[in-house]
C-alpha cells in the first residue's frame, strides 16, 4: 500500500512539474506520461485554487475586472502560455486540410477573441462564486484532455513533422494509449468532488465538456487522422470558455 501511495504522489508531482512554469522533469516514456495524465484534473484543481485566491486578494485592492484579468494572467504564467500557443498552432495543422489557407493574423485574432470572451465570462461571475468557477473550469477542462487522449488515437510529437496521414498513422501505432482503468480513475477524481462540493447541477458542465471534447476529437480524426499535442491546448481553451458560460447561465 505504501508503494502504491508513493507512486500516485510521484505521478501527481511529476505532472505538476511538467505542465507548469516549473517545467523540470526528466524525459518520460509514453506509459509514464499516460500514468501521470490520470492526475491532470488535480493539476487543474491546484492551479484553479491558486488563481481563485489570487483573484480574491486582488479584488480587495482593485476593481473586479482588474482582479479577474490578473488572475487569468497568472494562469497563463503558471502554464507558461502552453495552451495558448497550442491553440494558435492548431491552425498550422488544420489549415491545409480544412481552412485551405495560411493566415496567422486570423489565428491571432481568434486567440484574442477567445481571451476576451473568457475575461467577459469570468468578470460576470460574482466574487463569492469565483473560487468555484476557477476550480471547476480548470479541473474539468483538464479531465477533458484525459477523455480526448483515451478516446482517440494521438500523435503528440506534432503533425508538422509528417507529410501525410499515412506517416501520422505509422507514428500513432507506436504510442501507448491510456487504459480504461486510468480513465475511470481520472473521471472519479473529477466527478466525485463536483457532486460533493458543488451539487448535481454541475454535472451538466461535465456532460457539456465531454460533448465538446468528442466534437474536437472527431474534427481532428476526420482531417488529420489523429489528435495532436496542439489539439490539447485548443480543447482546454474552448472547454474553459464553455464551463464559464455554463456557470454564468446557472448564476445569472
């Protein structure tokens, strides 16, 4: 039992180091990465809680909009803007097969639009509910990544390294997928706290995020043959907005 607990804690710490500004981990095998990914929702929980506390403190010093802006900026700093960069890079992956053009200005404008929508959503949530909002959004959005990786074949080395779908699929075959057991653990780590602390209504957030995840997964599967590392950043950005919108619908 002691060895099991140590292994779980090591996996959680490894993922915290790998996906945040600390970024100090050794190169992991696919099985080690998948094992750690089970705890991605807990990483989101920690970051969300830090952002919520930071926002509350700043709300005492500044007006609400500034406090929310600083909290969202803190999240970007903690995650080293990885998800924003991945969202932007998604256009490089989809442009040839879906958009039929290459225009970085449009990608920048779309990313700016996503940031503004997120800011507007969070700013409309009462200060008293912001802790719940940040924790829910960052926890469930990270669970959606686990669902995406569990449900679809993936090539996390980046589609830009390949010239065609055949090469992508050759790489996909070499990648070890998340097991059903690992997915169930990640789902329970996400769903049980939601029900216990926030109530049954917020299962709708869980379901809505799952549907968004499947939609993005099908898009990448259709046009690229598999999901990629950048699709993860895209999913996180869009799922966070979806969650904030659902929270607003509940509170307003």
